[in-house]
C-alpha cells in the first residue's frame, strides 16, 4: 500500500514539475528571443597580480587577546548588573511585610536574576 502511495505522489510531483517547465517555456516564447548568455567571470591566475578583477580577501580573524579582553568587559558588566538586581531584590523583599504570599514583582526579579546568572555561567564555560 505504501508503494502505491509513493508511486502516486511521485507521479503527481513529476507532472507538476513538467507542467511548470512547459509554462516557463511558454512564457519565454511570449517575451521574445532570450537574451545572450552573460560571459563567465574571469578565472584568477596564480601569478599574484593585483588586478582590478581580484576579489578582496575575507577579513582576518580578530586578535584572540583583544577578543578575550572584550569578553572580560562584557562579563564584568553582566556581573555588576547581576549584583545590582540582587540588591534591588533584597531591598524590595525587606520592604514587604511578612506574609504567606510573595508579590509578583519579587518573583519576576528573581527570575531575571536567574536568567542572567545562567547567561553568565554559559559565557564563562565558553571561555
């Protein structure tokens, strides 16, 4: 049964592809003669000549030491933000009266702290 379905579906796909090709050919005939084929791009030689046709080289990879310093700056910025969020959470929790239910803002701040802590941990593991 599966073979019959596969054969049927592949037949429909082939029919659609053929119909699309015929439709495209019909459209080309209506538009007129096809435009001339553009020439192939020049093949660079191995002589090392710096002609106008030479393609620019891809950018060099950044210096690992510079990249490490940037990562350290970002890490310190994130840790400072984490400390500030923790201080804000502590201050707000001290202001709230002791009840059985925590406020939603406390829960939200705790979730933000948790997300930032996970991001910092992942960044440290990458380095």
